[in-house]
C-alpha cells in the first residue's frame, strides 16, 4: 500500500516575514539605480496608487516584474542574494523556519507560495530549504528580463491554481496543510485538510477555527 503524500504550503509575507519581500527588492533596486528608465517610470506611477488603495494588490506583484525589465538575468540573481542578505534574512521569523524544518523531518513536501517575483523568492526558498516554489515569473529574452509577466499571477484564485498544479504532480490525493495570514489567501486555504492561521487577520482566524485547524503566532 502506497503511503499518502503529505504537503505543507506556506505563504511568505506576513507568515514567514513581517514585511513584503517583493517590495523590499524593488526598493533595493531603485536605491542601487539598477532599474531602467521604463521600469522606474512604471514603479513611480503604480506604487503610490497601490499604497493609496486605488490599485489592487496584484499591481504590486506586477511591479516586482516590471522593475526587472531589461536587466541581465545573472546580475538580477546577484542583486537578489545581496538584497536578501542585507535586508530580509534578519527579519525572517525563526518560528517559521522551525516549522518548515519540522514538516520536512516528518517527510512532508514543502511548497512556498508567494506573490513576490521568483528572482527574490527563489533566494528565500533556498534559505528556508523548501522543495517547491510558487511565485510571480516573467519572460527572459536573450538573457534579459522583459515586461512580459506570466499568468496566472500568484494572487487569490491564481495562487490557488498554481499551488494546486504542483500538488497534483504527486500521486494520489495529498493530505494538505496550508499556512497563511491574510484573507486574500482564503482560496488557497480552502484546499487545506488542516488550515493554519499564522499571525492572521480575522477572516483567516475564523476560517481556521471553523475547520478545527490551528491558530499560531510566528516570531
């Protein structure tokens, strides 16, 4: 008899860190004056509108891709690792890393599901030693990033769809645990056999409680 596959899916921002690693990387690129002219214009136009609540959160995800437009893929990898080491690594919740390690020790497949661009999310995934990654991705042509962003975006139903595609790569019906903090991830959370509310808002906390899930705090 084949053992059942067990999978743990972790949101990132708010769940494993207090901030938004995608926004942190964009700001880092701007400070370093690495962004091209078109990318700077797009960031300076869109980000204030997002912060004012005029534009939906999905536009923050697009900014993470737009900021890379025209940049060399290898150079972006170097910048992402430097940004992580300088500005993100020390903010990662130790409790979250311990929970990921515990899941892996139990033989679970660990998926990191974030709206951040893969360029910075991959660095985080490597640091946390997760198995699979869902993140925003964009097209690379001749070794350089373009403005073409792949769909669906890992946001709301799109994040659920991308995570579900990975989950279905494993045989049988997986036993699934999902960790998240915000209501925008409720579509993903509803996949879970065990929902875990982490540092969560009321909607996520209420859903986890209604499903006899777990309510935890990571620091």
